[in-house]
C-alpha cells in the first residue's frame, strides 16, 4: 500500500501500488492503471478496485539524435529531466504544461497543452511513435503509420489503452531555453480580448493571469504574458524546488482575505513591467514548481481544478459568466488562467483542446457548495458549446463528460480490458460498458499480436532499440533521471 494521491488531495486513502515491469501479464479479473508522478488533479490516476503500476523507475533517456531533434525515453522520466538532458543542445520540448514534474507517459496519456497551443497544438502532435504494453504481456509499436487507430486512442486516452513503455518525440529548435517575456496589463475581460487579439499572434507563447476577485470596472482585470525563446549563453538548471510546504495548514491559505491581497499585489507589481525581460524557463513555464507541496496550501480538504474550453464566437459572453458564477458562490480562484486554443488538431480523438478560449480555475474544497459551483460551471460551459477537461476532473457527471466527448465509446472499444480508472468507472454508464464489452472481447486478439523477437519486443526486455521513423543518430548511454517530488 502507498500514499498514491492525486494532486488535488481530495481523497488521501492508501492505495495498492506495485512497480511496473513489461513482464507483467494480467490474469482473471486483475485491474491495473499506470501511475506516474501523481500530478493529475482528480481520479484519472486512481484505480481503487485494482492495482496501480508505478512507472517512476522507468526513467531513462534511451537515445538523442542531436542533428534532427529526435529523443527516445522511457515513460516514467519527468519532463524536467528531459529538459535538463537537452541543455546546450539547441532543442526544447515543443509543448510543456505548467509543471515540469509530470512524466513522459502522462504527457501523452493526457495529451497535455501549453502556452503555445495556437502555434504547436498539443503534445501528441510531436510524438512520432511509442511502444505500448498490453495486458496479455505483448508490446505493440504504434505510430501514425503503424497501429494508427491504437496510436490515436492512446494519445489523450488517459492510460486506458495500455501502458506506454517508451516514446519518441520530435523536439523544437530554439535559440536557448531562456524566454524573452513581455507583460501587458488589461483592465477588464473586454480589454483582454482586444489586447490578446492584437499581441498574442506575434509570440510563440501567450497566457493570461486573471484576478478572479476583482469587481466593478476592474472585473476580469489581469496580465497578459507573452514570450519567445531568446539566446543566452548560460544554461538553466532544472533543479528540484528550493522551498517546501512541509505541513498542511488547518484552513485554506489561498482563499478569502489572503487571496484578495495576493491578487491585488500581483496585479500592481506586474503591470509596471513595461519592457521585455530575459526570463529563466522555470520562471516563465513553471512558476509554482519553486514551491514543493504548494497544493497543501489549500487546506486539509484539498482542491478542485476546473478547466473548460468554449468556442471563440461565444467566449466574450461566456467567460464573464463563468467568473460571475464564482463571485455568486463566494469562492475565489487562486490560479485563474485564460488563454486561446488554436485550430491545430491533435492525432488523439479524445484530446481536450478545441478552437476557442480555455479558462482554468482552482478552488479550495468546501464540500457541497464547491461541488454545486462546479456543476454550475459545467452547465454554462455545455450550454455554450464547450466542454470540461476530464484530465483534471474529480467529480463531473457522466452526462457532462459524454456530451463533451462524443467519441468516448470509441475509446471504450480500444480500452485494454485489464486497465481501468476510477474516473472511467464514474463517467461511463454500465449499459454503455456492457455494450462495448463484446466488441472488446472480439477485437482484443486482433489489436494485439503475440510477442515476436523483433527490435520492438526486445525493448520490452530492457534492450536499447533503434525506433522506427528515426534517422541515423548519436546514441547516449541510458542514464537514471532524477526523481521529482511525489
């Protein structure tokens, strides 16, 4: 048993967890789910009726082609450790989320997005191939050309189609890892849409922080942050956090008056930055990673995160409605992020982003009042033609999920029968699961061929292999990656 919590810390029970090895083969009614570094906010990383398989020890860089920017690594390596490996190479991960302490396998399974979705799309667009463990003990190599349907189901498939053992990704050429950052204040939400439209298209990265508590003429004020990679001879060090929240306070420290004072100070401090500044990548991409255990600040009952996307044509009306709903509920959001999603499609059919604007809100858990607020936010989102992010969810209804993701039954058809999560049990109705069960049984053997002595299956035994779709490369000895905080 282990304290394999999600980042929301809503349910802190002990859970059965075992190391993942490709030699595992499911028998009978075994139920498994991969568990990386526990940065999912909700229950997509939990399987309380089965066993979690930890991938944290599967954390080596297998090979790196410096000339063409192709990197192959094991699924449990943290994105921060990949970035550390890329220092001085002129290459960078094309998509990074708000924390570097997520695993490569998790980045693919959740098809993460970053501050440059309009320019690069999701992480899945840059995955060239991966090896997928299936519960009958076999390994399948997947790409857009080989096992293409399983490839599409796995990207954004929340770990339900199999366990990614290793993956090859196409990196992005950059001047350096440092970013030239520009901050532009906006006085209201209406002002944001005008400012964003004028400035964001010219930058690689764009994201806005919103003061969720501001009212009146300042309703929705905030800071638009833009950035582009810039040359710096210095090499950043992606180290572990320098500070730690060692204990959970008895009450939330990021709500009420403390939150109001923080928002006020943050807005006025950042609105005075009138010129571009060369910024360390940790500060631009991962500002909260400086403080380990920051989720404890929300108090003993944990936190909910709500992220939605709404169409561009309705966003000017809907985003204010979402913020107004939080005001009516008397609950402010500490981390309120607003950004635009572009039109670049993901290869994964369950990917969350779609063209429009996405708003992310965090709330300290107050029990039923918070859940009622989240239900209200779901309703506003669905009525506007949008959807709620399942990868960060801990409580959405089956109806909310299925209306937002009309291809969920297709994922159920590709789900490995031995892989399951608490989230999937919650949002997939029993009748739908029963209907898909016959299809799963009929297609399972067809989807996964028996193991053969090929380079792909030799990789399952721990041998370094030369992935398909990869040109001649410089091979580096596999090295253990530093472990981030659990």
